[in-house]
């Protein structure tokens, strides 16, 4: 998986994606999702590093079946809030303080 962390005035923004979806565009009905290098590109990470980043995130965008399923397994994302976009999964996280 690939993780990109950015500090913003509002907190930590984390983008996570499966390696194979980087650069791809997924569409279904009225949704279109492009997994750009600019936003999702970052460092290769194992599951432990991904979990650590998501645990610290204020906002997170997660794309790819493996990445989203890991977030569900770890209780970061509720499965009911996952979108199926084309052949992949997408989820967003927003922590309110």
C-alpha cells in the first residue's frame, strides 16, 4: 500500500491506496474517482504503518480493496460507509474534535 501524510491547519490528512490503483480512474453511475499520483502518491507502507497513519489522521481518503478492508478490520471505517466505485472500494474518514 502507499501512504501520503500531509499536515494541514485542520490536522493530519492521510491518503492511502493499494499500489495497483495508483494512476487509475474508476467510475460507477454518477461517480468518478481518479487516484492521482499528486494526491495519493507517497511511501510504500506495510499494514502496521498504514494502521498507524490512519489512527493519527484527522481526515483520511482510502482507495483500493486491500486498503479499505484493512481499515474496516481495524475498526477505523464502518463497512456501511464504504463506496464501491467501479472495481474498487473507497472510504473517507473525518474525526471531529
